[in-house]
């Protein structure tokens, strides 16, 4: 298996070093899309954190060559735009060719800190893989992806990042006519399970081997010399995915479209569409209006992740180092079976912290499950409840909560168990509260908050996007001037419908 060398290094004004590794793969991996018009392009928002990491002055994104390169495909020294091909299981059904239908990889940059980031624009026009669609993204989905990428990063959840949001006078046809937008996003790697499925199911085994070698060289270089690098890579993808899903479940995040083409090889949350942070806790919560069967309901996410990992394993197992096919399959099965225990362990670790429990005790999981059952029965707001939990030690705050509950007796029984459990901790209440506040966010991107920012952005005003970005960059901090952003959702929020249309 040969690994392409990083060549074609070039620098732009901001001293970014372009390495463009993916572009060195054979042409079977991608298309070189044509430029497409994006009239009246304007940079509406930039991420200070990402720009800082990339060493990119945000002002540069507002003018050429960056503005033109991100929005209508004009030249940017060093960039080599391409759209990659992939496949995927969508709602359980295999689609042999998907690919970047509306995303274009500009290339990969190496920062002065030695980090490598792939830069991708989403919504910049059609590619060979658009399947008749327009290659565009609407403002509403772009604002949501832009904001949530950075919000998830601030919450400590592995995610692709957003560098900038661009608007224009372009109009896009969905259920209604909507303004088009573009997000410049970044990730160490945008490889998806679907990339492997494309070459595997279409029988392109040589190409699949090239892709595996590429992934090992660039995304898992520490495994290249392992006795069985491909099995080791699968093992690590499983471990990273388990951690990511545990983060989602702990923070109450529902992805909405966990198709295998939306699963990252390096365990990042990717392709934000009809996602949602839960308001009232409901384990069966379905955020995607299109998902009528609830395949991607909140409580299904761990097992769907495992199902998706099995699809990835099917593409990799032939390249395990085992002497026989049977032995390789047995080993893959053993690795995959480890997903659930790894996930449960990671989830329990996070949930203990949310409850202020530092030391593990045998009954912790039962205590947590009982709380979640109570929360579901009462329809308690997931984020606000955990944020408030340390304050419930004050009788006044607790009786306020109790006045809103249906089954006060069941709650009080749980509370007594919890108090007895806390007594085993030996941590002062003040210290515990600080530790709990550092893991239980006060500010999350609720749908109604995003909605307000979207409506303004659609009218050409990004100020609410910028305000939300600022608040959500510090989700665990009290920000008294923005207290209203931590309120319960208003009644109209339950009418917001999110679908795959974006
Ligand atoms: P998503 O649901 O955004 O992950 O997209 C699923 C697949 O459909 C991906 O291959 C996308 O590239 C493609 N796709 C979605 N919307 C469009 C669009 N408006 N134009 C072209 N391709 C699209
Ligand atoms: Mg996708």
C-alpha cells in the first residue's frame, strides 16, 4: 500500500502552508468541481478560535482571494478544490454513490503549531456527485451548522469546526424560496465511513487499499507500525465513536441523521442537519421530522452507532492481518462487541460527574437511571435540571421545583438516596457545585435561539448569530447579561419542525 507524499506546498498571504494530501490520491477519489456564482457574497461571521488556530486573520475572509475562493470558486493560491466521492447507508438502505454533492474541499493547511486542517466549503454549488440537486445550502441550515460546530467544541464534544459563514443574494428553492449561504468548515479529516463503503461495495479493492493506507498515514499514523494496523484502526474508530456518543447522550444532543455517510472516521460529530439539544427530557425524542420511524431517536443513538461501525468493519475486515478470513471476522466481531461496554463506561463516567459523584460506587448506574426515569416522567428540562441540581440542596429551591412535579413522593425518595450517596463523597458542597457547573452547561443552542438568529441572518443581519456565538463559546460560565438565553423555550418553540431539507 503506497502513501502519497505531501507535495505542492504553497503559502498564501496569511502564511498558511497548503499540503493538499487528498488531492494527491488518484482521480477515482474525487471530482474537480467548476466555480459557481454566489452573487453579493459577504462574510457574515467568523470563529475567533478557529481563525486563531489556523493563523488566519478574520478580515482576510471578508475579501479576495479568500472571499471569492470560499463563495464562487475563484483561485486561492495553494488551494486545489475537489469534491470527494463516497457512498453510505441512508436510513438503513445502501446508496452506492453519494459524495460531496455540495461540499468542496479547498485543500489542507498545516499551521505553525504543526496541526493539519482540511478546509471545506459547504453550499458552494454543484459537483459531479450532486445527483441532480443544486449543490446549495440554505441560510437556516448554514447558521445552525456554523453555530453548533463551535458550540459543540466549547462543550468539549468532538466535532468538525466552523471557520466562517457567508451570505449572498442567491435564492435557493426548497419548500419555499430561501437565501443561500455557505459555511467554511474545518476538520483534521473529513473522511466518513461512506468513503470506505463506496470502494468496498463497488468492488474497487485496489482503491480501497489506497484509501486505507491514506487513512492510516494521515489520520492514524501511530498505528502504521502496529502488528495489525487495519484491525488497530477499527479498534480506535470504535473507541472514539463510543466516546463521542457518550458525549452526545450526556449533553442531550440528538444528531437526527446518523447515516453511515455522516459518520466520521476520526470520531467527530459531522454534518449537522436536523439536530437538536433536547429541551424536556424524553429518551425517545426524534428531532428529525423526516424520521417517522424514529430510527435516529435520542435513545437509539448508541446502537445505531454500533450498527454503523459494523458497516465500516465489513469494508475493513479483509485487510486484517489474520491468517484466515474466519479468524479476521471473529476478531472484528469481538472488537465490535466491545462498543457497548465502552460506551456505557464512558457514559457512566460523564453522568457521575453531572451528579457531582467523584468516586465510583456499585449503585451509581441505578441511581442515575432512576433519576432519568423521573425526569422523563415529569418532562423536566434536561439542561436546566442538571445546572440547577447543586442548588437543590437549598430547601427553598427544592420546594420550588417540587411545586411543579406530579409525583413529589417519588422525587423525594430519589432525593434521599442521592443525599445518602453524596455523603459518601467527602467533598464540600461549594467544591462540588463548581465541579458540576464545569460539566453541566448553562447555555446550549436550543432550537428557538437558533431560530431567532436565522430570521435575522435571512434579513441580512448577522448580529444575533454573533451574539449567540459569543455566549455559546462559554457554555459553562454564568453570563448574567445573557440570563434569558438560558431560559426554558417559549411555547412556540415546540412548533419548530426540522427535516432533512437543508
Ligand atoms: P446530508 O443530509 O447533508 O448529509 O446530505 C446527504 C447527501 O446528499 C450528501 O451526499 C450531500 O452531498 C447530498 N446533498 C444534500 N443536499 C444537497 C444539495 N442541495 N445539492 C447537492 N447535494 C446535496
Ligand atoms: Mg452528509
